[in-house]
């Protein structure tokens, strides 16, 4: 493991300990609200985008059967995953169960991670939504992804201005078609299908497909 990863893990542990009251003198007043999402704040101040709810991070010390009920071991696993990128609690719950942790250990570890801010579903949802929007994905698909994680998309500020049929939604759809134009005889139908596959709603996809195909005729 790299020195940077070791430093990040130590910083996370120090700040978690401070938040939980074990070492309050080491608490960073700025990082306390984010539990030093160390390395996850980019040079422009924006959060780095998550790749998936829980990425398959290689771990050399997966729990053995003897440790499967240990909530501390489960928490350390959460700590490592959250140190790499933002995580959703539902996805972490599935990941830990898949790796053999007992349900009570999982719930205890998750409760601890949520209480100290290491895991925050609202923060994760905002990062995910902004990431997907930047990738040119449609609001409907993003909302479905969040719902699959047990997160209400209506409460995500990043989606507030991306309502179905809004101008910026159609603009994102057009930008996607310009980047990756469909190759088919019936360009309008092909464009519509591609946009729906990328998570755009029917109205936005139809408007963008029509506008794009008409511009190509000129």
C-alpha cells in the first residue's frame, strides 16, 4: 500500500476518534464535517466522482470466519472503502454481507460510520448526481440509480435543476448525441433509443432526437 494511502487512513482514524470523543484535541474543525474525505476533494474544490456505489477495492485482509461477527473489523472495512471514495450505506451493507460479516456487526459498524460522518447518504447522492450529470446522463436514469440505493432522488439538490424536459436536460442530451452520434439509417429513432438507454426521459429524448436529426439534414 502506498505511503499516501497509509497517511489518508491514519488521518481518517484520527478524525473519527476525535469525533467519537476519544481524542478531541486532534479534531480538525473543517474536516470534522466530512471526516477528512482525504483525497476526495479535487483541486477545484469539487468532490471527486464515484465510479459505482461500492467499487471493488482490492483488500489483502478480507475477514475470516472467526472475524465475521466483529463490528470493529467491519468498521475498518468501511473505513478503507470510504477512504477511497464516497460510499452509500445500502451498497456497503450488501458488500459487507457478501464478505461474510454477520448482520449485527454490519449494522453496528454502519451506525458508527454514519454517526461520525464517515458515511453520509445525502453527501453520496449529491456527488453521484453531479458526476452522472457531468457524464451527460439523464435525470430519470440518475433518479433510478439513487432509488436503487434507497435514496430519495427528490431530496437531492443536484437534481433540482435537472427536471424532466428542462432546457439543460435537452442540452445535455444534444451534447451526448454530438459526442457519440448514432450510426443508423433512421437517425432520429436511433438517437431517441440511445438517449433513453442513457437515462433520459421520453420527453427530453424525443425533443433532443428531433432537434439533432433536423440539424443533420441541413
